[in-house]
């Protein structure tokens, strides 16, 4: 069961790509270790550059099973839902 101390959501809006990616990997590692199977990455809509960089990193991350945009009304194109591998 996931720990209540680690949020199931990481907010990366208004960060540069480098800043966001620097925070993404440690968060995914901690979420996996904490038992989360799904997390949300909030990157905002903007130009899409941040989402694109995040998706590129997620595609090669060893703990990521899959990812998709959030459903309408749950973040849409401003949020990526990440499914993590199960320990």
C-alpha cells in the first residue's frame, strides 16, 4: 500500500526542462519504492515542450510500464498519468 507521505502527484509546471527532469527521476524512484502503481505528473499545457521532454524520459525509464494523457476533466493535456512497474 502506498505511503501517505509521498504524494501520488508531481507538479512540474513553470520549471525548465532541465529542472523538471532533475526532479522526475528521483520522484519516480521514490514512488516505486513506496508502492505506488500509478502517479500523475502535472506539467501544464503551454507549448508542449515540457510534456514532450517528460514523455521522452518516461519512454526509456526502467520503472515505467506505460504513460498517457489524463482523461478530460482530470487534467487533459496538462497531466500525464504514469503506470509504474509492480515490485
